[in-house]
C-alpha cells in the first residue's frame, strides 16, 4: 500500500507556478485514492481544485471550480489571447504525451481546440486530463509521485494560463534573472510554467537535470530560453510555449547567448558531442 503526501504535491506545484497551493487527500466512494491541491488562503467554494485520481495503471486529473466561484468563471472565460493559446498548447502537449483531454462546458464535452468554446456564455467549466497505461501502483512510491506531479503540474499550468494571476519573479536565482532577456514574453510567467510543464526540467541541449546532479538544493532550477530572437518577432506575436520556449541549464543557456543570434540547441549539442560518452 503506497502513501503519497499531498503536501509534497502542493509544494511542488507551488514551486512550478509561483502560486501558493495546499494539498489534501482522500478516497472516493468507489475506493479510488486522490490527491488534491487548492490555492492557499481562499475559501474553497470561491476558488478551484485540481484533483489527481490514482486508478489502476492510470491517473485522471480533474479541474473544477468551486460552487461560488462565479467571478472566477467569468474571468476564466474572458482570458486574454495569450492565456487561451497557452491553455490550448498545454492540453495539446498532454494529448501528444498520450493523454485523453475532455473540456466540459455547461455540462457538455467540447474540444479544447474549438475557439467557439469561448463564445457561449458559461454556466460551468471544467476539464479532465486522463493518462492510462502507466506503470503506477507497482511499489515504487518515488516514481509514482513523479508521475502524479507531472500530470497535476500540466493540468495546473493549463489552468493558471486562464486565471488573472499576478506575475511573480520568484523561483529564479538573481544571476539567472539578470541574464534572461527582458521582454514582455519572458515576463509572462504563464509561458514559463507552460513550457516547463510541456518539456520537463531536463536541459534540452545537454540533458542535465539540475536536481539529479546537485540534489534538493537545485530542485526546480532550470532556465527558459526563447528559440526565436526577440528582435525577430513583431509586437502582435503570440508565443507558443511548446515550440518557442525551451528549458536550458544555466551553463548551456550562458553558452547559447555568447553569440547573437543565440546558438541553437542543435549547435549546442554538436559542441558537446565530442565530450559526451560514446
Ligand atoms: Zn545544459
Ligand atoms: Zn535565452
């Protein structure tokens, strides 16, 4: 019998999104164990919940709004273009990773790619991301928790793209903050959160996972790099966190920016190839 600590999940999602979450857990009437996170410091009915149900070889992550979250429902539907695009892109990435995605608007299942979803008045809104065929509940608690975090973080990244969240620059070391290009795209934390939810935390050039190398002190330490130089995109350009933003470790990120325009991931990999074990 495995035990998962909901506060660990809450901490990890808080670190990813910059929003404070608290966790709880329980079991549904049919015996399915769940972990849930909700934004800290708000009455439950007025906010939202992300619940990961851990079934037999599957995880289903459900987003639902509280019963008295009318304001939140209205602001979610009127999310800006960036928010809607990030929401769709993260859910696309979930599908590409083999999950089923169902948007439920006014009690009806809708396609998250259907722009008409945003036109109708909403009485209710929720979604489910379900991934089956998982090696879960087979006795490895650490691996199980990693899967739960991965899928819950993706769902949360989709959600917060739609929310009127105040931007925070937490979670980055000072040096990284200084080096990162200052522009309105990078400043939008939703994009960073979505990019990491899609690509994970390993450097895309050298494959380093900072937490694996340094341990807990480096948990969550990764930088997000624009593949398209800021000077080449117009003011109306809406960034795609799936293709335009990639995770790089601090070393690779520094090297990438030793040239303008920056070195591509392919070029970085070529530089590293002679040094990598065969
Ligand atoms: Zn690297
Ligand atoms: Zn960069």
